C-alpha cells in the first residue's frame, strides 16, 4: 500500500492509496460510510486498486455542502493526475452513489462497474422504510436538522477511535449468520473492515457531508450511464434495504442485480471473486 496526496484546484488536499498490482487493470474504488483509502486492504485481486478518501475522510480535506455529483470533479482530478484514460469502478455501501456519478460523467472511459450492498436513492419518499432503526434515525436528522448531526457523528467516531475492534464486533454481532461466517473465515475482510472504519472515523466532516448528500437529490443523470454495471445485494440487508437497491438497479440502463440469499450488509463480499471476474473479464482473457 502506498499513501499519496494531490492538491486540487480549489486548494483542498485529496488523499488516496494504491493497492494490488501496480501494472494491473486500474479500478477506482469508492468506500462506504464511514470508510477510507484503507478499504483496499480488504481485497487481494489481480488489479491496481486506487482508493481515494472522499472529502472529510481520512487525510482528505472536507468540502461542506457538496452533492454526490460534485465528487466527480475530485475523481476527474485524480484520474487525470494518474493519466488514466479508461478504468473500472467499484463501490461498496455508501460508495454506490459515487459509482453512479462517475459512470454517468465519464461515459466510455468507464469500462465496467460493480456495486456491493449499495445505498439506494435515499432522497425518495419512504426510502427509510425497512432500514435499521438507528441508521434510519440518523438519516431523518440529516433530512430535517442536518446541523444536529455533529453530536451523533462525534459519539460514533469516539467509540470507533477508542476501541475499533470492540465497535466492529458490536456491529458484526447484529449481522446475519451468513455475514458472521464470512468474517470468521476471512481475517483479511475483518481486518480491512476494522481499519477502513477506524481511519474513516478520525474526523467528522466526511460522514456528515455524505449523510446530507445521500438524502438530497444526487444530481446524477442515470440515463447517461453507458457502461455495464452489476450489483450484488443481500436479501437481509437492513443498512441498505434490498427494495432500494432494486430501484437503483432499475435506474441504471442495462444494470443487473444478483440477490444473495441470507446475506446482510457485509456478506455479499463472499461474491467478490465473481465480481472481479466480471470487472476484468476482457483483461483476464487477453492472450499473453
């Protein structure tokens, strides 16, 4: 893993890390909420993973008032800095809206996209039905009184910073058996989850800015998406209910969704090898 930063046009710092094979096919990875560039440690794949901290996470400066669509400017700056003409895009949980924004904005530069346990359009009426009660309560605050998010975010971040493993164990205990089995079998996934959440919770601006952006119109023109996109989603996911994931899939032209029976918000990662084959199909079948 290599940590790097770039200076954006408006003076903000943007941090990112690269994981995997330096000469492999490039994949832009969009982390969840909270999350960070350390998400890349979760995956061992034959690709060059480029994982930026979104504004207000990890080492990236915040951008108050940003929308989902606004992040496209940051992504463009990073991809241009790396001189990448084409790339794949992958997102998990709260990274899903940004996968859509990038796919819509970059057109044919995006070869394929994959979304795991993606957050759907939370700006729709009744979007919070069927969601975990704590998660739904936070998003209601984001809708009605966004300035009150600070104390809530501070409390959650404090727990994560003081004892990240205990906090993650508490999260895992509430997950379906399918998810718990995966985390017991894969130390890499468990440690990646702990580290990306710990780093993503070191400051408050990112989770707050994301929560507000998610419950407002994203500004994404879904009809502009031309790249193949696939989604994997658990039928027991209460963090990002399947109902909204289906709506998201229906909004993306030609998108396909694979429903994972028994899986909650983390268990879909058991299908990561399948997603890698999908994303990198053309590269993996190229002759030596």
